[in-house]
C-alpha cells in the first residue's frame, strides 16, 4: 500500500480538481500535487506524511482546495478498508506564483493499515 498512490486515488474520486504526483508542463489553474514528505511507518502501520501543494485561481481558492482535500481524506478514513486516519499537521500559504495564482501547502499525517 502506497500512501501517495492512495491519496491520489481518494482525491481524484472525491474532488473536481486535477491531481497528480508531478506538476504538468501546462499546469491547470486549479491543481493538487501529492508528494511524500516524511514517513514514520512500522511493519503493521504505514504512517506517511503527505504534502499537498494546492494551486487555485486566487489565494482564497487555493486554501479552499487544500481544505477540501483534507476533508476528503478525513471522510475516506471513516470507511476505507486501509486508511484509518488523516490528520492535518500544518497548512500554510505559499508565495504567490508569477501569474498571480494562490498556492497553499498542507502536510497531512496518514495512518494506513497494512494488508499483511
């Protein structure tokens, strides 16, 4: 079970915002990049820290996307067979991009039960 892959799948199914693990050359105005920022896993529990970089049309839109992504992961943890928790560690506004779009970074700690 891969935390990044699981996060991408959940967000793609839950949000109307493009999601990926790399920034595309022609990045849409609204986009979420998912990356592994840290890991405190054990043999029975995967504990990845996932970084979500969220772009939006405005600063407010980027923050809204980050909050919606967090909500989607927390809701999924209620009934997903492997994801048992999604806790926000921190969320911060990143500097404006050159074209005036907003960008937020959210670090989310996931707890994933292994299938062993």
